[in-house]
C-alpha cells in the first residue's frame, strides 16, 4: 500500500524533473531514465514512456525525431505551456519546502 501511495506522489516529482531538464536541453528516454535514477527514482522504460507521451498530449512537451547512428531517437523539449507549468510547480514546491522544512 505505501509503495503505491509513494509512487503516485513521486509521479508529480518525476514530471517536474522531466520539465526541468527538457527546458535546459532536448532529452530522450534512456538519458532521462539515468538522470532519474541518480535522484533515486527507479522507474522502467515502460513507466517513463507513457509519462512522456502523456505530457506531450497535454501540450507540455514537443517531440522531435532525429536519426542517431541509423536509429530514430525521440527528443523532447518543453513548450511554452510546459515552461509556464514548470514555473508554477517551482513556486508551489518552494512554498511547500519552506512550510515543511522544520
């Protein structure tokens, strides 16, 4: 039960991570999996890719396909809406951090 609740909570954190990095530079799935792992999020590709697709469908990310060594790799960057959502999430996270840090 706890794992399910934490997983649901962390989904929002993962989406903020994705927006943050996709704003800095184009990201792709395998890179994002490794980046998330460095922050303690051990999710599978089967979990990440639906998140990316959902964020794209919501207008937060835009996808660009590039040919990398003969394979098509999908890169994601934030849209204007994604940047606005990221800024709002940062503000809310900062307020929450200030409140719970004691």
